[in-house]
């Protein structure tokens, strides 16, 4: 296979876009990415979206967006993997361009969560859980995360406060990101007293569903070098899966697909964990970040929470450098592409107040469900 | 890129499987394909599905199916392109294996239409139309097909009876296919008197929504030659798109994406139309077959219906050789993969009573919406 690089990125602000539909948000990101790359067309458009059908009553999004973005006629289809839809779309685009069949591909993630609100949206979001064994009993994603968090706290004798710095860090970084949804700071000590959503998962522990769209443009590294001054290479790409239902797992606290996916991506890139300058995790809930750090090999089992003091922009392992899902917001099917856009800005040195110094290697990880789908990419300058 | 071949196929009967869920149907097809290929594992599973979320309240299908099929852990995600989801999944699998990153991939299509019935399903199915400009006004896919058919009949002065042989042919072939949903014959003359669904589209003109799953296994042609006696090569693959809403098109009766997609696939395969031994069209409505024949270059504009007497198993251009969508049935997201399975059986000479003599080249075409997504593949023995 040939080497792949990202030559353009685009994003909309993340938030509640009551005045914009799915196609409008998407077209904004498409145009921004084309402008960033300095090109006017691509050969294919791969769309990551998770909830267009259940929330916006709109599937078959890919040709709709292609047409609305001025790309009518091109190859296009949608990729779905629940909350990992963005990462999976990036994987699909990576494979397409790697094949040599597709020369230049746009990978877009888009979600419009606010087309539905309240308990209706909670129900709509639950279609990505196991319908026959989880959703039917009223399980929701926050509720399942709460089960894991309680088990983790019990098994390792850990207090709620151990998790707070993940949220404090996310909001500290998101506060500097003009595209972030919630830019307020979280004060030390307030995490443990936040309103409960699903005990022990609180409001300060749960990423907000949001609207947004983000896009990256991929082409061969060879062609990229002719087109843009700072192509960012994708040097590793790994995808893995696990059961949907938690009760089907041997060990609740081991995110197997994180282990498999991370190993594949790092092995392909030929890098050790020490070489990673920043890590964009799927921090929908702090327990997911902690368990992912352990499963990905950055910490021993039961010790992931101890990394909380090393994740700042100037720490050993910066995480959620633009605010992560928690502060930047979680436009579900777009989130994996926001991670890619943010990593590219870091590796170009264009991250402004969110810049990680001398960032040369970034790892981004897109997670669907409770790590039922995990897609990991290594990006390098 | 390297050449790709199909080394295994599997399918469930198409019909109303009230006793089987999405995951059960899917696992049956996965197991059948593995057995057919004589292997026990694959590196990736790509799932085509259109209506899991709106009809079965189940998205995030790919890891669910992988796990239920004994493939827990592997790379997997879902591809959606409305009625072309199966063809799009085949395209995604083709690109993945062509890249060399994935050695062996299973491409599965699955749909469970009967999890919802009556007008509820009609509404759920409409999420793939333009939500803001078509579905909101009550448009359905049969209604849009009816608009095209009426316009076609008016513009070219054609009677309803001109379309009947497409249905008669489909049922004649489907009657010999033990996996077909409706195996009854349609008598000449009865087409024009069938109960209307959306005038002039009648019951005998409209393919039935169905349950079913089908799978194909892809690997490099080089590896395929070592594994199975009769690998079937994919020599052409083309994808294209058009507007979702009909009012956005310059010409209602030109299926632009069919033209683009067919041209790409035939050019890549390096074949002329005369070399095609059988053609599996998306015959959800006879007007779609007629317009596709014209857009794909088999007939002049307004003359596609004249091919109706050449489409039998022993005709110049056999169509719907196992019954097509109309008689075999339309398990929506699986239909594009049923086409692939049937083409492989034809090219292997294993089509039994449905065999097209000396079939060496097959073209299959998967269509989403009114040709908003079109994916065409050329398969050769």
C-alpha cells in the first residue's frame, strides 16, 4: 500500500445549531476543508454519521451532502459505527486512498443531535446498544458507563475525586478553543458535587451531545507533498471490535477492542508509546478515558486514574487538547473527525493557545458504545 | 492496486422471517459463506444495512453481528446508502482488500423489514428520501417511482403493458430459485390489472420488502487461486451519486448516477456491453429497470422497454436471473449482496435451473433511492 496524508481540514463550531440542518452543517465543513487544502474537488466523499435516521429522520445522507456541497455525482456512502462512526469513516477513507483506486477522498463526520431533545433523544441514542438485551431493559450509555465506574471504584478502592482532573483538564483546554461547546472552567472540588445523571456519572462527567461537522481530505503522501506545505501523514490505522452487551464480556473493566486497535495502529506506525506527543481519547465519560489508558498500555490495570496529573498541554501525555468530548462537545458521528482535525492542527503547529509544544506524533481514538467498536489512528508531521 | 476475487458466498432464503432477528439472519449468511470458502476466519467484516435503526431499533450492527457470528474482535463497521447499502458495502470491502491492508474481508448485507409493518414501515422507509423536501410532504419511494413512470409513459407514448415482461421474467426465474420470496408465475395480461400501489405502479410492479442476509468473501486474486477451485474476479467497481430530491434534477428520466457508475465499472474491467452475459439490475420497480437500461447505454432514451423480450435466461441480455428484487424479494441492505452471490453462482456454473449458459461476465448494479446512489460491479470467471 502507499502512504497516506491529510492535506486539508475543516470544522464548524460545536454546539446547538438550531438554525442549521444536517446538510448545512456538513457543507460548511466540506467547504472549509476544500479551502484549507486549496482544491475544489475530490474523487470521493465518505460520511460518518450515527443518528441521522433515528434523530433527524434522514438517512442516505452521503449523496444529499455531496449534492448540497457542490460535489454532485461523486462516489459517496455513509459509514456507521455508533459513536465511532467518525473514526470508522476515516478508516474507510484511508483504505480507499491506500488502494490507489481513489486518488483524493474527503472524510466528513456530521451529527445533528438537537433535532430531538430530552427523553426522546435518550431513546433514539439507545439504538446503538444491544436492542434485545440492553436497550429493551432501559439501559442507556451513561447508565452502562456508570456500572463500569462503580465497579472500578469498588474493585480498586477509588474515590470519585480521582476522576476529576480529566474533566478539569478538558474544560481548561476547551476554554481556549473557539469551536468548543462549553468553555467554562470546572473548579477543583466541584466534580464530586455535580448533579447526578446515572450515579456515579455526574453532569461534570458526561460529554454533551451536540451538533457539528468536521472534515479531512486524504490523498497519497506523494501527491500531498506537491499540494500543501505541511501534509500530515497517517502512519497507523487500526480497527477492532467487541461485544455490544456488557454481560457478554469476560471482564467488564478490560476494553479489549482498545487493546487490539491500539496495538495494530502503533505496530503499523512503528512507534512506542513514549513517542506519542498527544492523545485524543473518546472521553465521553471519565471512566472511558481511564479504562482506555489502561487497555492501550499507558497504565497498569487499576492505575489509569493516576495519569490524571500528566494530561495537561505541557504534561507527559496531553489529552483532550482542544477540550475533548467533554468541553468541545460530542457531535457523535463527527467526533472522530474533530479528533483528526485537532490532531492535524497540533502537528502543523497551528493549534494556537491549545498548542502542544513540538508535537510530531498524535494518536486519536474513536470509540463506539462501551468500546464495542474502536478505531485508532497515528498521525505524524 | 491488486486484483480481487470472491472466494465464498452465503445466503439465507428471502422472505418474512418472523422467527429470526437481524443478528440471527446475519450469522446464518456469515457461516454459509465461510463454509463455502472453506475457511474459518476473516480479517474484517463490512456490513451493508439500510434500516436497522428506524425499523429494528438496532444500529451499531457490525460488532453485534461479528460477535454473534464467532468473529468477535475483528475490524468491522456498517455501510449505509439506502437501498444501495449492499453495493456500497461491496465497494468498501473491495477497496479495503485492494489496499493490501486487509487480506480477507467478509461483506455482508442484512435487513429485517418485518420488524415493522404497514404504514409504520412506509414511514420508516422514507427516512432515505430527502427529509426536508420529499418525505415531509408524504412522498414515498413507490410514489416517486410512479411519478417517473407516468412521465415516461406520457413522454414516449407508452402503455402500461410495455413493462409487464420485466415482471413476468422476474417471476419466471424466481420460481426456480428456492431462496426466492414469491415464486408464483405472473400471467401475461395480468400486470395491467394488478391492484394499484401508487398509480401507475401496481402490486405486480413493486418489489416486496423482505428479510434476508447474504455474504461474500473477498481476497486477493493471487491468494484466491490457492484457496478455491473457482475464484470469481471483481474486474470493475464504480460508484456515483445524484441528488436525493427529484426536483433538483435537470432531467427526471435520466439516471445520471447509473451512467457514471456503469461507465467507471466497464472502463475499469475493459469490457464492452456486448461481452456481458447477465445483468442484475435494481428492479424495485419496472420503470427503474427501463431507465437503468437506457442510462447504462443498453438502449436509447425512451427505448429501454423494448429490451423486455431479450431479458430471459436464454435471451441476449438476461436480467433478474434468480428472480431479481421483484420475485426473489428485496431485503433492502442485503439486496446488493444477493446480486453478488447470484452472479457468483452463475459464473461458477452452479446456478442450477437458473443457469445462464456459458456465463463468463456478469454486471450487478445496486441502486439507492431513485438512483441517488448507484454502485456497479463487474464479475468475471
